[in-house]
C-alpha cells in the first residue's frame, strides 16, 4: 500500500509558459485600453478609408489603395511597436510595475520577450484588418507576403528598440509627449500617406534614412510593385534595430 505524497513542491513554471502568460496579460492590457485601440486600429483604418475614397492627395497615378495600404501597414507597426509600447512601458516603469515584475521568476529577458510577443500578436490582428479593408477598397497585392513579413519583423525590431529606449531613459510624461510627437512627425514625413517626392530634393536622403520611410517604401515595393526584397530598406531597418537595441541593453533603467 502506497501513501500519497502531499508535500508542497514550489517552483517556477517553465520559461516558455511564463513568457506566454505575460504576453497574454500584455495583449489583454492593450485591447482594454481605449487610447491604445484608437492608436493601433482606429486611426490606421480611418486614414486608409478616408484617403482612399477622397482625392485629398496626389499619389502619382495608379490605384490609391495600392499606394496607401503598404503605408498604413507600416504606420500600424510603428503605432504598436513604438508609440504604444513606449507609453505603456514608460508608465509601467514610473509606477514600479517593471521593478515588481523583476522580482518574479520571470527574468528581465523573459519580460522583454513577452512584450515582443504581445506586439507581434497585436500586429497580426492589425495586418488582418488592414488587408481586409484594403481588399474591399480595391487593393490588389502583387508581391511576396513572405518578403513583406520579413520587412515587418525588421521594422518591429527597429521600432521596439526605439520605443524601449525612450521609455527606459525618459520620465513617463516626457515619453508620452515625445512618442506622440514622433508618431505625428513620422506620419507626415515618412511617406505613409503621400510620396517622398513631394518634399524638397535635398531633404529626401534624410527622410529615406528614417525607419518608417524604409518600412513604407519596402512594403510598397514588394506588395504594390511586385519587386524582390529591397535590400536598401532591409539595411536601414537592420541598422536602426541594431543601434536602438544595443542602446537599450546599456541604458534602460528599470526603476
């Protein structure tokens, strides 16, 4: 006859399970936040619909949706990976949430991985909605979705690094103001809603070196023009991602 052993056996859950649990909590927090939903879903869809149906800008010929959908996809990546993540992480740092999470079995690297997983999950929802709206507006993609996915991953890395860099070095209020200001500036100057050819010729090289311009131009070349993976866009995004993530690892303050 055996005796049932009821001795407690405390211990941390497997690393993967902890990361997924934290990622789920991050996604639920994003979806419950009205400001986040406005930033990540409502504004991109409204911009795509409004600028596709109303001839407010000259996109240089062709179907307006073919020009606008890739730009709005890039905007959605920036809104989630940069603006939304910077603001949320900045206030988590201010209220001590990051410090408390650091005392749990989930390591700091696990927390960053969970945040990245949550961002990718939200971006997947955004992409499905934007693509569906774009198809309804007459968009007809021509290129490789695999190449587009690679560009989005690189763009996510670049914008996540920049967002975490801002959240980990500035006060929460400064992060809130700065992230929203950068969002508006890059929306206007990143080739999202109208071509960079509208800007003075001397300014274009600077604008083309921005991560939003590289992501927008790359997605537009792949999805609307059927081009191969644009190496110039890849290089720009890789450089931004490498620099920003390296700075985050050195300067991010958890308290």
